[in-house]
């Protein structure tokens, strides 16, 4: 599924309104970004295809009568293409991805988005990003140094992450993100309440990348 399919125009406007409403009670600047995937993971499809080709070759060698050489080649080529095709399905690809690679790609892509959206340029360094990726079904919250300094040592954004992830896994991604934004706002309002003036330094637009 693409982000633009999950979050249509009406849902996007509703989520942006939640961001704007939430920011009125805090000095933080919240950006929500939803991407299709953190990486193309092309190697996963090749890995599956090669593995299937090897299994086909082994099965033919053990259980089939002797065949012409081109029959083995054709069977392996078909298995390779089948593996590549299977890996295009999100559910299959998700199973093929090593957790450590997902963690690395998620961290790198979220950090890049944080910089691209200008979250380091707020006057009090109070930008915060709620970054969700649909393929990996992962959410990461990144906060600038002004927010990190305000939080207690035993506090984290885990509740925000859990709300968003739960929504994505239940097929209620928009509702999950709305709940995550509101929870994020409640934490920020406690530590960084809005002060006058409280300008809106960053657009409330939800970032979607198909």
C-alpha cells in the first residue's frame, strides 16, 4: 500500500488539523511523515530467487530422471524469476528482511527526513518528527535537542510509537497517527507549554512519499 492510498485527501486534512490543534498548546513543532518503505530492498528478491533456484536444482537432481541440461537451466531461471516476483508482495518481503537491517534503514531514512523537513531550524530547537513506514510497519519519533533536554531521564516516546504502530497493524493507520500526535502533544505540553507568542514555524502538512 502507498501512503497516498492509506491517507486520502480528506484523511490528510483531518490529520493536519489535529497537528495544528495540538501545536497550539505547546512550543513544539510536530511533523508527521509517512513513507512507502525505507529502502527498495532489491537484494531480498534476488536472495529469495537464488535460494529457490538452488532448491529446484537439488530437487531435480534427487527426484527427477536425468534431463537435458537446458531443462535444468530453464527450471532454475523460472525459480529465480518466481522468487523476484514473490518478493514484490509486502508480506513476503517483510519476512525476508533481517531486523538489524530494518533498524538501520529506518534510522537513516528518518534522520534524512528530519533534516529535509527543516526540523533543525526552529528557534528553540523544538522540532519533532513522527516517522512511519508502511512496508516495515515501523514508527520512529525523533526530537530536536530542545525537546530532548526537557524530557526526564526515564521518559521516552514509546507510547507515541505504540499508538501509531497499533493503528498501522489494525488497518487503522490514520486513527493511529492521530492518537500518536495527540499523545505527543500531551507530553510536549507538560514539558514545553505554549508561550506567547507561539508562531507556527513549520507547515502542518503531512509528508507522504509513495
